[in-house]
């Protein structure tokens, strides 16, 4: 932890880290709500909105300073809105200038409810408008998008299609430049800029060029107003109706932190959740759109020999097949939680010598993008390694004739490599537990629907050894669906070798007992930000 220094804020001494942005010290250490539009903790400082003004003592007494650009120093004396009426008045002035030409779109604006301009007006503004109605507003917008509305007023750019994912409203832009800095400094792809000067400045793309980038939806997240909105979420839900749970990206081994936002039994969007040690404030567009799969092509019941059956029938058939089999191959999955895989290993141990665990993936591993994806599509690969599961799927293919039953959980082998997976069809009983009706389900003799990643509580270990928790979203296609670990526990009961587990904590305790690096870890200690493992000796290998 950085050494602490003492600064004085509104007459009170506060301990803060040295040389951090003053705005962060005020927010985190002094617990003083300090507004900002242009400042963002994961972007370079611009210092152009001025709403974060404070007074800082200097050689000539107290003078105005923007807290986003000013860094803490030993002995610094600061006055905020709590100790200076001047700051209160100045911030009201900033708000008045921002709102004087801002459109009154709040009732129809998609940002309403999470709009920083609304929030800061209530916290720092609340001024009486001095705008003369006869003068009217001078709306922002480029000449190529200006128009005259039904009232005869000249308007700026509205509903401008910037590219595949984003819609721009130039009138609403307050020129904070967050989006410009994101594309320049984070995405490393300058595609947005401020054109014009003074009160005629406006946000736009370069002539004839769309906004098109694998991370461009983050610009809508960081936009403090409704200038940039995401096409996939426009006019879908009022944000104050949404509820959320914390989770992580299930499609990449970095495990970018995110929230699953839902209402009326349906997930409406995924949003980045800030974790400075993992993904900062960003998630890839591909990650963000995973919510769409949660409501389509789901396997919500069972199948036997390709025919639809109840889940109870499918469980009974699978349990009987496992019990009767002479040799059972159990395929673990890096797409599932540590708890799910711990259950599969526990089932193998209960079945004894006739069972063997296999692991790994045939999916190609790409390169890290330096933002929020590692390039490895197997999110919990590290977790499997810690559990001692070998990367030996090819061995299973070569020895397929040694087994008369295979259980594949959350691992669509047929989509990953159809040619290799086809050789597993030599195994008479192919039991697949899957959240989706995919290629593996099509080749199964028995298929059972389970919960998807967003609907379960459990842990994954990212590529850097950080254990992270996924919380269960209650929006599920069918409440009767079970998480994979519970489905495995039910199969163990039906196969005559009960695990006796009742909650995911039983599964986690089993993983902790197996993995030295998990020693002392609990869901509470892992928390929303994750907990990094301390490398230790590997557990005994599981499988052939």
C-alpha cells in the first residue's frame, strides 16, 4: 500500500496516498461527493468540464483548481462545496452553461436514470433558468445534420447512425471528450473527434468513416449524457427498472468483470464492472452481446435418443447408464465453474476405478488484445489445471473404444472439432449436460438441460491466477433447471454413489480441500474484486 500523507479538507485532516488525483482522494478517503463529467479513472485527464472545481491553498492564499488534474501533496489544504460557498456558486455556474443549450430530452432520452448531467444538476445545480424563451437554444451539431423541426427551430444532429453499434445525438453532447480519449488511448484507434470551435463544437467521426471497433460500445458506457447510445439497448428498458448481479466474462480466460442486468425474467444487457486489476472499466463488444444467447436455443428439459423427454426421465436414463457402464469417461470443462468441475471429479472418485476424468479444449487460442481479453476462449482453464485435470481430450478420442459411457458437461466438443468428436460416437452411451441445444446435444443418447453461466453462483480462476465469483441471476428460462454441480450430484444419487451435496458451498469446500492454492479462501474473502492465489504444489493429477 502506498505511503499515506496528511491533507486538510474543509478544516479536517485526512490521510490519503501521495500523488494521486485529488478528486479520488476526496471521493475515496474523505467521502466527499465530487462531481465530474470529463474525468474518468481509466482515461487520461482532460480537465475541460470544470465541475470538479475546489479551492487549494497556494502562495497567494486559496485559489481555484480542478481536482481531477491536481495531485495530492503533503500539507495540502483544500476547500470543497462543504466548506466554501464560492465552490457551490461556481459549480452552479458550470451547470448553467452546460444546460443553457442542452435539449430538454430527458423524458425520451435512453440515458435518463443513469445520466451524470441529471445527477449533477440535482447535486450541484438546481439553479433557476435565466434563459429568455424568445432567444431560444443554440443546439450543437454539424452542418450536414442540422434541420428545422416542426416548431420552426433550427436543431442539431439527432439519431445519427455512427456505425454498426452506436447512435449519436450531437445536441446532447457536452464535449467531455471521454469517448474521443477512449478511442485514442485505450482502443488505439482514433475514430472520433471534436469538430468546430467554441459553442459551435460538436462530436463526429472523420468524413465518410464509421465508428467501428471491437470495443466501441464502451463509448456509450462512459458517455455522461445521452449523446452516444447502444443500438442493442435503445428504448428496451428504463434503467431504473433493471436489477443486477455481479459476474464475469465466461468467454475468455481474463474473466473481465461485468454485471448482468435483468427485469421481468429476462436479461437485457451486460455492463462492464470496474476492476483495476483485471479489465479496468472495459468489456469487448463480443462479451457484451453474450446476453442474447441466454434467451435463445436453450435446452430446458431432457432428450433421450434425440426425442424430447422430461428432465426427470433424462436424469433417470443417465443415472442408469452410468451405473450399468463398465468404463465411464467424464469430460470436465473450462467453460464451467470450479464447483462444477469439483463435482465431476468427486463423481469419478465415487465411481472408483471404472471412471476416468478428461479435460482440455479444441478451441483455438488467440492473442491478448491488451484491453479486456486474453485470447483464450476457455475461461476457467486455470481452474481445471489447479484441480489437477489434465489436458487430454485427444487421449479420450484415441481410446474411445475403451469406454461404454461418456459424460460431457458444458463442453460442446462437436462444435469445437467435429472430426475428432465424431470418434466419440463409438461410445454407446453419450450423456450431455448442456445449457443450449447445440451440436453435442444432437449427438447425445441422453441430454439434460442445465443452467447457463449467468444463472449460477460459483468461481472461476482467470489466466493470471485470480479467483473470481459469479453470482446467480434469477432470470432463468425454467426455474427447474439445475446448475451443473447439482445436476452431477443428482446423477450420482441415481447411479447409486451419492455425493450428498446440497449447496455450491459443498462443492467449493471440496475444491478447497483438493487445491492447496485455495487454502483459507472463502466466498467472502474472494469478494467482488477477486483474490489472487499463492502458487503452491499441484494436487495429484486427475484422469488418465
